């Protein structure tokens, strides 16, 4: 049987045309578009040349929104200026630079800010360029913020916890005393709370504390003030910028709101009432040397109020 041979494979004119057309720039853009990580290609001036599908999804805008425009215009300071300096160096033919993964923010206006981990590498091709890779940090930020919220608030009442209160007190103390402005603190203790718990149970006791916390918070005069659960049935209010008389007015409002609480809807009877005792201390003109001393004075005034019959407000000496 005669042996048949096939002629060797040949490259057609069409194949030759395809290979010559697939130049370096086209190949690089094709690679960028196929990457699963959000990636942008920039020229050495920082102008966007290509945005892949993953980057469009992350940034929430079509590639046409970016192509032909300088990438750094969407970065917040100081990263915007950092990239501008890198692009300026490239134009002066200085050493090629890269950016290791760095947390930055991409912004499309005051209300549309995206936290990202951004890295940038230099591609020394015939037509040099940069590749920018983006990793979304939004979920990570949300998780960190939630952990911070849980660590800084009291789980029962939603108010600031003791540690947060002491941190804020120290910060406000430093800020306001440096300006010779007053700082007031109110220590608040629920009267006969053990008796309330014994009579109506701990579940109703917790609900009572939640309602008291809400009344204290709503009685505060502005957002600079802070209400906190100091421990057990004890609360505290920080009033930076408020003098003794103003703090006393706030304490009277807290007393009125808590005295007016109605527990009939909770099935505890129309005659059930709660009250609080309060102690106030105010730093003005160097009366107290430290924030701790201010708090101690307010606490001392509180216990004098309890010793004098409860449901009253006492000022520090």
C-alpha cells in the first residue's frame, strides 16, 4: 500500500495579517480586559486608556466615563497629588515608580466615596504605561465601623459605654480648657432600682433602663454633648461648653422627663414611677486640675443628693 504524505502546514496570508495587526498595545489592552481584578490602564501622563469590566462594576460607571481623562482627578488628597508627582517624573524620564497596595478613596462627589486598596505598576513596553489595580474596601470598612460601634456602645441602652465616655471626656477636657471654656459633667443614678427589679423582674428592669437612657439622650442640648451608661443603673452626661447654671437646667429637664415616664402600657400599673438623683460638677477657670477630678466631684455631689432624700439635683462645692 503506497505511503501517503501530507504537505507541511503553511501560514496563510490571512494569518500573517492577523499577527501583524495584533501589536503590543492591542495585546496589552486585551489582557487588561480579560483580567478578573478591577484594572485600569493609564498612559505615562495618567490618562485612562482602558477600563476593564470588573473596574466598571466596582466604580459603578461605564468605561467611557474615564477613558481619555486623567485618573488622578477621581482620587482624594493627598493621593491625587502623589500620583500627579509620579506622572510628572515619568515625563522627565526619572526612575520608574510603583505604588504598593495602599488604602485610598475614589470620589465622584461629596456623597459618593469608594474606599479602595490601590496598587499601580509600571509596564516598560514599547509604549510605556501604568496598570492600576483596585480592591473594594467598602465591606471591610463597614465591618470595622460595626466592630467599633459595638466596642464603643452599651449593648442594652445604645448609649456610649464607660470607656468611650472617659475617652471623650479627656478629649473634650483638653480642647475646652485650653480655650478657657467651661466643661460640665452630670452623674445620674436611678433611685431604688434594686427594688424595681425585685418587684417587676429583670426584663422590665432592662426596659426601664432603656427608657431612662432615651430620656437622658433626648434631653441633651446639642450634638457635642454625650450621654453614657456608666455602669449598672448609673448614667452620665458630658456637657462641653456649658456652665454650672446651664448644666443645672439640663439636669432639671432630665429629672422632669424621667419623672413623667408612664409604665402602664407595660402592664406595671398607673402608680409605678421612677426617679433619678443627679450630681453636677463644672470646670471653669482652673477649678479642677484634671478631668478625673471633675468626674469625682460630680460623683460626690450625686451621693450627697441620694443621702439627702433622692430625686434631687446636687451641685459640687
